C-alpha cells in the first residue's frame, strides 16, 4: 500500500467553499468544529457532520432533477 494520500480536491479553488459547507453542516448538527485540526472529535461527531453534508448534497441533487 502507498503512504500517499489521494484525498485531494479535484478543483483546488473549491477548498474554501467546501470548508464553509463543512462548518455550516457541523453547526446544524451541533458539533463545534475548529479551524484546522479537529482530531479531538468522536467518531460519532465526525460522522454526523459528514452525514449532514451528504444529506444536503443529495437534497440539492434531487431538487435539480
């Protein structure tokens, strides 16, 4: 296995928008995110932020069908 991370934004200019989206989703589910490192989050907290992001993306996609 490679030690290189492939977890990169395809459009580097979108990074700020993705961070803003993540902060909004965290606020909606009541998770206190900090700028930068958030390694002190529990798996449940991190998962709830990611889940909220996916939920909103699916809703936006369905609206545009």
